[in-house]
């Protein structure tokens, strides 16, 4: 298999502020996207910017986004309005010796482009499978597939990952030399998302076991961000 092509910056995707934190390896883009569950879709509606949390899933260099067919943001994106999609993980709060140098350790992906509405029935199902498996691995084959009415109510967009950037900050605070001797604690407070104990639906029979596809993500599993 050929290696993933590097990120090719455009004027919109070139990182200028904090350029040393930019990443050009496309696999790092995949890693940031694959580690998240919710992104934020930005569009301009009636002359005003709108940014909304949006579920997604990735297959290769295509990002699938979904929502109600009645969602104005998705309708605008499908009509050809340029979009921006972001996913951010906060890995730690950076405490510095000065207020100015307080910061966050983070990983962030930003994707620019023109989304297309998926109308092909086979790709529509594929995209919904990608979304489902991203959110809850193993669930597509374990549950009922969407019926015709549900498919008609679900808008699916495909966004190409050609124009994208990744920015990452790690490590301790970057204090000025003049502040290094100040009697102030400095360092990093790590932040992590921890998966909890599964909570069964109250309508389930009492003896229904938790399936492996859920159990393996239960207590003891943690992901940064």
C-alpha cells in the first residue's frame, strides 16, 4: 500500500500563527480525526457564520457528515457553500509562571472544502456504516439497518480531505527567562476522557449481557482529549 500523501497547504490551510506546531504528515490528520467523536461544521447562512457540532466518520480521504435533511447548515453545504470542519482534542492545561504563557496542549484538525451531498444509494449506506462504526464499532452488523423512511430523513455529506491542516502543542510551558526564578508552580495538568460503566436501557431484559463490542470500551479504557 502506498504511503499517505503529505498535507499540501493552500492559502486557507497554511498555518501562520504558531507555525512550528504545524504537522505535515497526513497520518497525523487521520489520527486526530479518528480519535474524535464530534466535530464542528462551519458554514455561512444568510450572511452570518454558523458553527454546529456534527457527527462524522472517515473512510480514506473522505469525511462523511450526517444530520437531518431539514438542517439548514447541511442544506447550505450541499448547495455548494464553502465549509470548514474542525476536530479538537484538549490534552492538558499548561500552567506557566506568567499569565501570558498559560496555554493548552492540544491536537487540532481543520478541513476546508466544498461538501457534496451523497445521493448514490450504495454510498449512502456505506457512509452511514462508516459513521456508525466510528461512533460505536461493531454496531452496524449487530443492529437493524436503516429503513427507507429513515434513509430519506438523513442527509449525508462527503467532504474531501485534500485541503486540511493539523496543529499540535505538547510539552511544558514556554516561560520567558526572566520568569523562571519566580516562586510560582508551573507544569501541565493532563486531561483525559474516560469511558465509564455501560448503563443498559431499562427496557432490556434483566439477563441481557453487555456485548463485547461495548464491553471492550468500558471502564479502564481512556483516550486523551
